[in-house]
C-alpha cells in the first residue's frame, strides 16, 4: 500500500514533482501557486520543492524572487543544499546581481558550509559575471588543485579585464 510512508510524505512528493513539472514548462506562476497551496494545506514544502522553484527563477532570470524563496526556505527550518546554492549562484551570475551574490556568499561563510566542486565553480562563474575579478583570483589561489571548470571560470573573469588575461597566462 504506502510501504511505510505517511500520507503527508506522499503528498509532499507529489506537490514537489508538480512544481518541478510546471517549472520545466515555464509556468512559474502556477508553480508558485502550488507551493502556496502546500503551505495553506499544511503540507510543508521540502527542499526539493524550494529548489525546483528557485530553478524556475534561474530560467526566468529573477534573482529577487530566487533570493526571497531562498530566505523563505531557511525561515521554515530547511537547510539549503548544494543544489540550492548552485542555483542561487546561477541566477546571480545570469542577472549580474552582485548584491544578492554577496549575501549568499556571506550566508555560506556564516554557516561554515563547505561547497562541492560544482557549486564552487558556479560561485566563481557568478563572481566573474558580476565583475568581481579580484575576488575570483583570491578564491582560486586558495585551492590546492583547481579543476578544468575552475580554470574556465578564471578565464571568464579574465575576459572581463584585459589586464588579468596577461596575469593569468603568467601565473598559470
């Protein structure tokens, strides 16, 4: 029958997948309505539901709504996942939202979160897109062994400033 799952767990998953499906179809407003209906029915959204909605804001380049959703999930006692942070970096980089990027980075530092390689490189790319070239170099020099994506992010940062292109080739 339900194989040990409680009914609210099954409903939450169904709602979460509905949100993801709506996001994939570009129906962000409907996805927002589904999330709100979950809350209204006391079916508390999980991190998957919030991540799906944030992904929608990445696709629509809406950093403000992504950050609001990011804050809402924390207010509900959920911890952002690597996917949450990667999506936040993506929307900040896409929209050049340096102010929101800075807030997310400070949150990571305050929480002592250790980023995986994919998320770290997403952060570097967002920083480069926001014109934070010096900061990208600072972050990369802290690494023991940068990977190919790290170098890609570094090159992107260099492309923002011709001075750094020469430095890149002399250092690396």
